[in-house]
């Protein structure tokens, strides 16, 4: 597979890395401030009471509950057969399984079953966790964002857990909620400014709504959540991580918070309302006409019900943004053709858990089908394979000598986790003419490696039938490009697995969707090749697909013209 070779070397100097990145976020200081996590550390004489069950708008999957009863737990992309043992007593096969097990997201599925058996089973599961929970800092169950999601799940489905429960269970359950609240209240103050911190304050906000906490603390939580939203949600509605999936997850919780305030007859903090009104149009910006989300910066397989649920709750019914200058995205739409492009630099180091090196990549959908895509992420792949979808070669953009525009580093030596050297310069300019729309964007992500800048011009005719692209590579200044004789530029156009390829009588590549439109690809400079690729962002798991590849040496050719033209419309 072509993208498997484009793995960047880890950060070269550990000393520079610690000095410029880790110490900048005070990770070590954070742990010192939080302190140890013994069972007495965050206990108090006061146990909070539940005043209100919070709303929950997440879609449910009640079908998997039958497997739960049989001791089969399908969580985080893995199936574990616990038999008669507690799933909390078993060693989790993957981090994703552990996260899904300990965040209690399965409570909503049990409640969705709406049977006495499911409620009894839910209480039994929670009781097993309470009996086996190990107060150990640094473990998955006590990662602050996991604690926040667990707190949200418990408060959103507390009625099912409490009704018909014994007094002993209720007492232990409320003590655990109080402990987790105090732990989050301290931990949130030390976290770097990313989605995990925002998730933590959202969890605290759920607690402030549902529990009888002190009014001073309640107002402090509302203020801190508002501050996080102001810092992390850009004016154009995007998140600081530049990950569209983060918008989906945050919106479910923020919409629940707003609804709970309305239910109490109170106005939600204005920052929450404003964030929602910006985020939903931003989320629409990433939507293709087939109902999928553009695969940028961490997008994997997403259930269509999630999007439909969010848009059904959109009171304003805001239209999709066409340009997001803060988030760094461009959307071109004409008739039945949609193009979504990444024209931004990588997010800050501390918010780049799933970010990709896909600057100047784009996706294209026509009618009800996606044609050009990025590979996306497979969150349930093996650790050594997860990072493949984050490389530049996994995006429909250019790579130079099979390297990525930015580098990755793993803090746990298991997989490439965080983006470094991603703070390069990106410039863009919109094109609006009488017959076409488009953009010109460039970045210098390869400047340090070979002193080259990449510029991409992409236009779409107003009838939606012609897409023209020009990729240009030029030296960054007066110095000569630091190229070796073997260096080469590769332009990739990854295809959706449902697209079938053939050749026209003129030798152009034909792209055809099943019962859909037909497009032809041509390049005036060089011959295009078809190579194997992998599409990770599928509900079925990683799928084999194809990619159109243009390969050339920048010392011989610095500009490439290519064209997509629709030859048949199914509409």
C-alpha cells in the first residue's frame, strides 16, 4: 500500500521537545497539583443529592443489550466474552474498549431497552464497578474526560439506576458521584486547553445542574465552561482540534445542557447558546450529500443517526458555512457537486491527538455519492496501524519524497499520537467569478525538509460539472531546493470504495458510482496511474480501495494541471 511508507521519523531531540512543548503545558506540574488518588483524597462529609435527571440526546443501540445479558460486551470495536465474570475484572483488549466500558455510555442503551430487566442489569453493572473501582491516578477509569463522561451518563440515567434500588446501593452510588465531582473539580484546573478539558467542564456542568452543590461552585463551573468554549470554539464554529468529530460529541452534551436549563425555566449561559449556534452550521459545512462527514483531522466511521439527531435539534436551522477562516476549511458547492478542502495548519500540539497532516487535501461528492475522499481514521485498528490515516499520503493532496507535511510523536511509544512541527504558514485566497468558484492556498510544511512550497488552485464551475486543479511547487526564497536525485512529488486522489474505475476511449480514467454520476479524470502534464489504497473510515472496518496517482520530479516539472469532468448525471 502506498501510504504505508510515508512514516515520519520521531522528533529528533528529546531535550528540545521537552523544552518547547511538554514544559509549555506543565504536564508534570498538573499531576503535582492534582496529587495522589487514594480513596480518601476527594471524599467529604457531605454527600450530594440528585435534584434533576439531565437530558440525553445521544442515539441508542438497544440491540446489543441482548449480548450483554449473555456476557458478551461489544465496546470500542472489540467483543469480550466475560461469561459469568464481571467485565471490570478482566484485562481490556484495547484502550478503546476500556474507555467505552468505564465511561458508562452503555447506560443509555440499557435505558433504551425500557424493561425491568435492563434496569436491574444496569444497577448490577454499576454495583460491580463500585465494588471493584481502583482509585489509581493515571489509569483509564480516572482520566478526567472519562470520569466526566461517566458522570454525565450516571446523571442522565439516574432515575433508572435509583428507582427500585436498595438504600445501600443508593448511598454508595451518591458517594461515588460526589467523589467523582470533587476529583473533576480539582483536575480540570490543571488540564491543557483541549477537548478533554472542555469535556471535563461539561461533566462538571451536568453535575452543577443535577446535584445540590454549593452555589458558589456552581457559578464557578458555569464561568469556567464559558471560558473554555470561548477559547476552544472558533468564531466560525470549528474546534481548536480542527476535528469535525469533536463537534458532534460536544454538541450532544451542549444541547442536553441547554435543554436542561430550559426545563428548569432558566436561561443557559450565553456562551453555551452562542457556541451551539456557531457549531451546528460549522458541522453542516463538513457534510457531503451522501450523509457522510468529510474525513479530516480524526474523522472515522460515524453513525448517520448521530448527524440526523443533531440537525433535528437545530432550532435555527442554520445553513452550512462556505468558508471557515479560523478553522481552516473551504466548502465549494454548485448544483449537485460538493468539494470540502483543508486549507489550515495543524492544531496546537496539546489539541492534536487525532489530527492529520492533510493540508491542501480535499474531498468531492457528486449527487448522493462520495468520489474523492481522505482515508480517515480507524479508531479500532492495532496501535501500530492507527497512525496510517493521519499521514499526508493518506490524504488527497501532495507528498514530497513520501514524507508528511508535519511530524508525529508518541508519548507512550505505542502509536504516533501528537502532531509536532505543524505550525507552518498557510495562506489562502477565495475565487468568486461569473462562471466558477474556488480558492488558491499554499503552505510551507516542506520548507525545512527540501525548501519547497506547495500551492494548490482548485475551481468548480457553477454548473457543478467541471473541477480544475493546478498544483505548483516552488522554492521558498532565493536558495535552491534541497532535492536529491531520487526525490519526487506524488499527488494522490483517494477514491471511495464504492467508486468503480475504467478507461475511456481517449485514455482518461472514468469514475462511476453505483447508480450514480460518472466523472472523468485527466492530466495534461503526465500520465496518471491507479494504485491500491485503504479506506479506514468505514463502519465495516478498513476496506480496500483505489487511488489515482501522479508522480513526477520537481527538478523537471514544477506545475501540474488536472481535471475532473462529469460526463453523466444520474439526477
